[in-house]
């Protein structure tokens, strides 16, 4: 049997078919066109899914269901996207009902980071863990919480919105901005912004990491400080939730070992360690198809 996964994002919407083993049977993605209504966008998504099914000899009515990963803030009780900043025209749009009527299948929706968390449990880096936190450091920072063998989703599906934990009292350390949110300081977007300010030209976060690796003094210092802030957020999550494992994914985690060793170092120094607690910190295993597999996991996995 197979499930339909749909991953809604501000730049693209990915959709595909995922089997019971977490294998993507077929997938596609379309550009998120913010100049058309969400209703028109979902018409396009449904048409793409029908085309993909036909091309791959799959009968849509045979799908177990549809899983949707979407950016928060959302409301999984009402099935609506409440107010995601990158999808303004979708605010309050009833995604779940609208997809159900277009595809004639049961539809489940969770926050995209929550869905990715379930994917890491299902076929990724947390298969062996019943107590872990997943963090994605990407355009923003998102997280998902999996404790006592269950996904923790909260009252409205917004649990794990760790990007909005306050890690600095007066905000951006370089600019003294009023919001000290974790993602405002330590996301890919934040790294690019701070590096651009330092160098007086547009710098991507990828380039910033390259400059740091090449020993650029100011950028190295910035990158080290960002690693420290990533570690700070992890310390709060460790102390609050006592996970056995933290799984870190997202574009910025591609930097690899320099980030992981700095974060491990900070956490081992600063997280309380009652009774010999040890939280291991590992890279996510799913990258490319994480959104799609996470969305399908909502259908295939009990949570
Ligand atoms: P999204 O936020 O759309 O899910 P990603 O998870 O790819 O996308 O995150 C995008 C962010 O990660 C951008 O800020 C980008 O510059 C950064 N990024 C992507 N790849 C790398 C890399 N190899 N090294 C460092 N930063 C990266």
C-alpha cells in the first residue's frame, strides 16, 4: 500500500507516493505561486498528483490516505494554516477540507518540522529512540518533539516551535534588535544577514561557512558565535525535555562536523547532567525527501 505525501512550502510544494517502507515511489514538485489563490494552487497540486499516479500506473483510490506537512503557525484541529509568514495569502485557509474534497481520501496535516520528526523516527536517525528532539536549521529553525514513544504535537499542532525560543534578551548580538529569537540569530537566514552586514555586501550562508573555513577572522567569529547559539537552544531543549538524542537536519546542518562538534561541546559543558544524563547529538539521515516522507509518515505511522 502507499500514501500520498504533500509538503507545502513558501517556495515549492512537493508531492509524491511513499510506500510502507518509506520509499518514495514517485515524486514531483511545483512552484508555490503566491499570485494565485490557495484554492487554485491546490487544484494544481491535485492535478499533478493525478498525472503522477497515471504515469506510474497507480490508482489514486488505492492510496491509504494523504499526509500534509505545512509551515506553522497552523491549526491541526481545524485543518487550517493560521498565519505562516511566508504564505500570507493562505492565512486561515482550510487546507485539510479542501484537499479531502479534491482527492476523495482521508487527509492528515501536521507542522512540517513535526512531520520530519516522525520521518526520522520511521526511517531516519532516530529509529532506535523513543525520546528525541529533531531540529531543522534552515531558512528558519523548527523542531519536533518525540517523547515516551509518541509525537508531542500540543493543543493546536504547534509544539516544537523552537525557533521562537528567546535565547538573547536584547536580540541580535550584532544589531541589538529587539527580538532575541533563536532563529533570528542562528538560522541560515540569520547567518547570511549577519555576514552581509559584516562584509558590506550580499553573502549567502553557504559562502559565510566557506569564508569561516578559509579562516576569515570576522566571519569565523560570527560562525563560532552562531554554533554557540545553536548549542544554547539545544541546552534548553535538553534541560526541558530530557531527550536521549537530538537529531539536527536542515540546510545549515550540511556544514557537518564543525557545527556538530561545537554544539556537542557546548551542550556537554552547559546542560545539567543529573544522574549522568547524556544526550547524543547526531545529523539527520533524511535530507532531500524528508518533507515528503514526513508527510507520508503521518499516514503510515501511528503517532
Ligand atoms: P528550507 O528552509 O526551504 O527547508 P534548507 O533546509 O535547504 O531549505 O535551508 C536553507 C538554508 O540553509 C539557507 O539559508 C541556505 O543558505 C542554507 N544552506 C543550504 N545548504 C547549505 C550548506 N551546504 N552549507 C551551509 N548552509 C547551507
